[in-house]
C-alpha cells in the first residue's frame, strides 16, 4: 500500500475526532513521515492534545504524556536509578519518555534544566541515566505544546531546543461549519476521553510507519531544488530584519519535510511548491528578529513570507 493510501486511511480515522484542522493534520503527517519532532502552538481548547492522542491511536503507537510544570525534574521525564532492597542492587526505572509518541504538554512551563532533559532524546533517540545510555523505542517522536498568549510563569525554549523541532505548527480555530460539527458531536455523546467509543481504529502500526518513512527517504530531489532550499535558508541570514538566521539543520529539515509532503501528494519527486509550503512551519522558530523589526510590528512569519516571495522559483 502506498504512502497516499495509508495516509488517506489515517486522515479518515482522525477526521472522526478532529474537525477543521486539515493543514495541521497534514503537517503532523509530514513530521511523522520525516521522523521529526513537532512544536504545536495554539490557545487552549483547539484540540492539540486530542490530535496527538488520536494519531497515536490510529497508528497503534505507544503514547505517553508529560504535563510540564515548574517543579518537574529531569528524572521525572527520562527516568532514574532506584535501589531494589530485594536484590540489593540499583535498577533502572524508566521515565515516560520511553514511548513512540511523547506529548510534552506546555513544555515552556518547566525550567530550562528539565527542558534540556529532552535534548538528547530528541537528537539521538536515547537517554543517559547514571552514565549509561538507553535507546528509545523506534519510532520516537516528541509533540510539544505551548500557549502563545499566556507567558506568566513560563520559560522560553532555548534556541538549541527549538532548532530540534522539525516543524512549528500554529493551531488556529476551525471554520464555522467545522466548529458547529464539533458541537453536534459532543451533543450526540462524543467524549474525548474514549477514542475507541468514537469508532477510531488502528489502521497502521510502527512497522507500517517505518515502511512509509523508507518510501519517503527514496523520494528524489533535483539539483535545482537543493539550490532553492539553500537559497531560502541563506536569505534568512542576510535579511536586515533577522538577527540570527536559520542553521544548516533548518535546510535539512526543509529537505526532509518537502520529501514527506511530496510523498503525501502522490509524487516520487520534490517540486518547489513543496518547499514553499513548508518554509514557514520549518523556519518560523529558527530565526530571531532584530529588536527594531519587532518594534515596527513585524513577526517571524511576515518577514519569512517576504523572503519566500522574493526568491526566484526554479522551473
């Protein structure tokens, strides 16, 4: 079964629960196929957590959730060594990070020390506990959420950690008819606590997802597209409005994401439109604006959109 057919099955199951977030779901699928992490930003109540839970259920992936709070310790995330009085030895107690999909809920509400506990897991798919490395189960993906308006009691994510997220997805409100559909679903008895009761079934497993990822890896890329990706990334470093531009990791993320999007659109090759469509989700959290640009009311998206529009598109 092709990537398009399998993705269609996933969309059909997720649409039983999630209404009006088609582009958000498309980007989440891109991240899954590109084996990359996702930062979901949106106000409370727009189904960020529910989307991640539903995706995990649809693909039979082990799901874990950590509510990030100011008193959360690194050992609460990755695990720790505990003394077993029966064996008189220390044994490893795994933390919630040992899953396929980890939801890091409100990740910016915990101090940098605990945020940093995820860095090794996100980059190397392993954690080190008491000097010993432990591999995480493949596939391993982090979906982190944060609220864009409530900054009281939060700790901004360091640039090094933001750079490890393949995409930053801004989750907005659904359209009128979709939100009314949500109201009707709840009126008719839907309860988000029980996805099984809503008829969500597993249409994939971890092995199937890895097969899709392998198919995405085989998507071809022409030299002109490589040049286009580089030019976009380089333009962020030369912009007068941007103080810190995108890193080479951003170009890799844009490449891998574009290959996944091409596969989802039924192609075995990347075209410039794939790159353009992913430019903002890939780059918006990787650039730092100058203070003067922020004072003028510019945002990362407005500056990046102007950069994308100003780049010559290869034919």
